[in-house]
């Protein structure tokens, strides 16, 4: 069969599409190719085995040799599954051409079988270099930063996460930026700033090895993952070399000189994390510390730095809480009490918070009536006597009988106990009670307890705000917590409670545990209802969501009544994050109160 003649017209058509056509005689291992593709099918191939040429072809990429090894193994073994049929094998490979330029090729082998043995193959070969170059350009655009050519933020995170997932080696994540870059940008222009950023990227590429991962995460901020580091000194040497290269001076037109440098924060892996997000957070905090120390330096993230960060967070939380308490004391205390399943624990927490906020060493709540008469709750600092010892004998009697009526209520107040007349002064100073402030917990005209602060370090002047907050705490304690002492007394506190709720900026309402009907709304809630034009509100979910349908996740599903919300969603009770507190309300044996916040 004359293949050369039979394939002529096909060659012409395929050549127009950039495809070369050849026949591979598998019995003789010779190939007969398109004369127009001399660089792909040299004349000498007709004189030597083509399978050997494929395996030792000059310019074949080392990673692609295995593809042709698999092809050669296939054509030299029988395949019963392809008997008297055909089978296609496609190979995509790279080849260095005669101009020493790498190009991509796509080879399609259509193999024909005689019985179970491969007999011959038709080879269709075309260049896919332009397609690969286009795909590479698109990939580069998606993965690379347009200005510097480094990996962009989105891609570098994935690369670093993948590298960190490989165990067994120590790594370091560096977060760095340029000190003084904003002044350069503002004074010399954005184009000059871009040039500085590009130069910084070149410095990074020069300092770090090809196996390190470098990316730009925004502005003048870059990240580097150093792999397989030996010790800290390896990182320090690289950082110092980089900082030497980044240290520059630029002259402004007005004679001023702008100095720039580099600061670096470093987090080691796996010591401080095994993923990008965790390590970046640590390295970023170390970078902040480098800035704090004067810039142009590198700082490792350490346990000490972490402890300092933790202390700062705690101090900030205390400051924020203290401000919330000072700004809205009634709402702060009220919410603390009602957003908990354990009021006793909450009161104990409040005492600790008061001690921190007002820098006192002892906070005490006394109950004067009922079976629990005596110290009800107390908190004291380490090294300070507990109330049971500090208030023995005459001191306790003095605290219980020395109240006087002031503008904020009934108080026991001394800024300096050493100036009190009589022997009690010596007893107070001896027990290190140098200043005290107590507010009465009242039931009408009767004092049923007290809550107070004591400073055990030095005398102090008690502020107006401290009086107001202590008075608010005493009122709420008297209204809500003394039901442990006497249920009827709490019922009589209803009117006082209503007075407190009416003044609050947050929305508050009460509904009946019997049927889920709303029995009270405070002023803030009524104002919102009136503004929305809803008129009379019957159900709890109408107040909460302004909807005629029960809530998807009921806050009150623990009710043992035929409330429509409870019947529909009682199964959600275990998921409820808020357990409304049962209280007596205006004759109701059992009500539920809910606080929504401002």
C-alpha cells in the first residue's frame, strides 16, 4: 500500500491548519513524515527506529521523557481489549527547537491493531506554543502583581499555605514594608513611588533564594516565606542584607531630604502556626513592634510579645467595659444580670468588674434580713482580708449603723477613715480599710442590705459617678435578686422596676408565661411600635421582629404554656442562647422579661 500517495491530499488540507501528518509503521519501527516539517521529521528517521529516536530526541524536556516511555511500552505489548480496532494516545510535550527556543507540541497517535498487536499508527502533530503562551499570560495576570511581577496577595496565600503543609522543615514568614514611603509618594509623586516599589521588589528577588515564596500584599507591604531555614541567624542575615539595600535618601525640590528604610516582622513555623493566616497575624504584630522600636530593624514574634499582646487586649477590654459602665450603668448592670443563666455567678462577676474598674480591693454585699442574713456576696484582692475577718465586731456594727441620707440615696461614706472620731478609726486603719463607700439596698423606707467599695491601700475621694453606679447596682439588687430572700418583697418591687425600665434607652418588654401575650413595653419599645403604626401588639414575636409569624429560632421556647411560639418551636429550646428570667409582674404568677439592647 502506497501511503505516500494515499495521504497527499490529506497532508495539504492539514498543513493549511498547521498540522503535520505522518505514518508510523510499527512492524518496521519506521516513520514516514511530512516533508514540510523537516525539523520534526528529519530524513534520517526513515533509516532508524522511530521509537529509539523518541526516547533520545535532543531538546526533549526531561519531565516529558516518561510520556514517550509509556507510549513505546504500549506499542510493544499486545492488547486484547483493542483487537482489530484502533486506540488513540495524546502526548503534550516541550521541545527545544533549532533556535534554542522552547516550544509546546501536541502529538496525537491513532494506533491500528491487527488482532491484539499494534500494526501501524497515524501521527497528527501540531504546535500549541501560542496557546500555551496565551494561557501562561492569563495565569501570570491572575497570579502576579502588575507593578512588580511578584505573586499577588490572593495567589501568594495559597502558595504559602501549601508550602506550610509540608512537614519536617523549619520555615519563617516575613512581613515587611518601607519606612517613610508615604512621604516619598506624597512629595515626589505616585510614579516615583511606583519606581521605588519596583526597586524594592528587585531587592527582594536578589536577597532571597528561588525556592522562597515572595509576594506583594498591598502598597509597600510584602511577604516572604523562607523555606528550610537552619536557624534564626539565617533569617537575620537575609533581613540585614535586605535592609542595607532598602536604606535610601531622596532629594526634594525644596531642599528637603526624604529617608526611607525597611522594617521586618518575622514569625517562625511551625512554632507559631502552620497556616498563612495565623503566621501573617503574628508576623504583622512583630512588624508593628519593629515600628515601635524605631523602624529600620527586624523583630521576631515571641511568647513574650504574645503575652504583651494578651495583656493589651485585656486592658482594652477592661477600658471598654469601664466606659460602658460609666456611660450607661443601669443598662450595663441590667444586661449582665439578665443575659445569663446563673444570676449568682453574674453578681460575683460584677463585683470583680467593679473592683477593676474603680481600683478598689474589696467589694461586699450584705443582707440584713431573712435566713441568709450576713455577707451575701463578696470579692477581695489577693493579700486583702476577706469581709468575714475585716468586718468582725465593731467594724461590722459600724458599717451597719452609720448610714446617712444623701442626694443619691442612703450612703456610708468616708474618704479617710483615719479622721473618723473615736476608737473605730483605729480598728478600720488596723484592718487596712482606708476609705469606704456603701449604698443601702432599700425596700421602701426599710434598709434590707447594702453594697459597698473599700480601698485598702490609701484614702481616696469618692466621685459622683461612683455614687451613681453604686446606687444603681443597689436598686437593681433590691429589685431583682432579693426574691431569694422573700418572694413577696420582689413583687412589691414591681413599680420600682417599671420606673427603672422606663428610663432605659434599650427596648424592654414583658410577656406572660401563660399565653405568650405582651403585658408590658417600656417607653423605648412603645415609641418604635408607634412609629411603625402597628397599633396594639399582642404577641412577643410581633414586638421582636414586627412580624405576624413566630420567630424561626424562638428565644422563649422553654415556656411550659400554650404560647403559639413555644408550641411551634419548643424543639429549639436547647439551641437558645438566652434564657429569659422568670419574674412576678403586676399580679402575674410567672412572667418572662426580655432585654433587646439599644
